[in-house]
C-alpha cells in the first residue's frame, strides 16, 4: 500500500522515513500513526536496511504534536484507544532491533517529542525546540512521554517539563540528555546521514544485541540485566561477523560485516 503522509527513501543500507505533512507541521493523526506502524515494520523485516533515519518535512517542524483537530472531538474511549495506538507505534520503533535516529530540525512538541524519545539517538538542529505542552490542553502526554522522559532525564526534569509545558531549545535539551548532538541547521542532513552510515557499517547482530541489552535488559534489576547481556554476547559469538571482526582486528584491517 502506498503512503500518503510519509516519504520513504533508501540511501544504501540507510532507510530515511519523512513525515510529510508540512502544512500541519507534520502533526500525528491516526492515519499517520498507522503509516508509521507499517513503515517501521517493513524496515524491520527488510534485511537490506540496517539503520533508519526519521525526520519531518519542511523547515519548521520535526513533528509538532498530535493533530488537535482530531483530539478535540474524541470520546474518553477513543482517547484511550488513540493513546494506546501511539504507544504501540513508539514501542515498535523502540524495539525495532535496528538503530533509529531522530533528525530534529524544528518543533518536536507533544507527540513529536514522544516520537523522538522512542528513537535510539537524536540529532537536533540548533533551531530545534522541544516540549510536552499537553498540560495546556487539559491532558497529559499519552504516547509514553511521561515514562520515557522520566528514564532519560530523571523525575525532577520530567515533572517540570510535563507540569509546566514550556518549550526548551536544543542546547537545553542537550544538557538534559534529551538529544545526543546539536549541529548547525545547514549541517543537519549531512551529520545525521554520516552517523547513520557509520552505524550501518557495523555488525547488525551486535547492533541489535546492544539495543536489546540497554532497552530490555535495562528494565530488569542488575542481576537480570547482566544475565541478558551475557546471553546476547553468546549470540554474537555465534555469528560470522564476530569471526570477521576479530580476524580484522588481528590482521590490522577494517572489518567488512555481512550481517551473517
């Protein structure tokens, strides 16, 4: 099925997904969430894809939040279902097993910030703005924002951002560990693609294992997390890429990983 609200590009082993609703500041409506579901499931199943970049169309916004025109008329049951749909989408991204980089060029507010938080790495333009302004609508973040923000920044910052609803700039977001890197606006595309290509050159099973160990193993206690890590280490040791990586190190050459 074709996508109406997304643009999909393959750049070698990197797949770039663009939310393409610039006239709505790329706001997330039900259709866009459904398309993101399909796009990320497809990226996860495609063995030629090793890394995904997620970005928003236009110069103003990554994703400026949920589509308020839809939100304003929902019933409580519809609101619950919408929140759960958004949470499922974010979890699909988080558990993709391939690195997902959020390329944040402008506003990442509400559902847009939650979408960025579900990605594994976040690169922001110096012009980017972040915030959870749902309090101003009489609701709370519903796509996992309270939970992921808590885990990224700690309780005090998560409460401040959610209770007050104020926006913060990219520099402040970097200080709070919300973004990994801040770059000049004109360098955002190049910097994001360079990072994606660097990751794409790594061993896919090792990438998956690191993601799972941090995201899934990190939710366990220390003993459980360490056991998860050891099991993942054993899985990597069964791959041809592990043999290639160790041989390349001993032979003082660059490893060529094949994903086997």
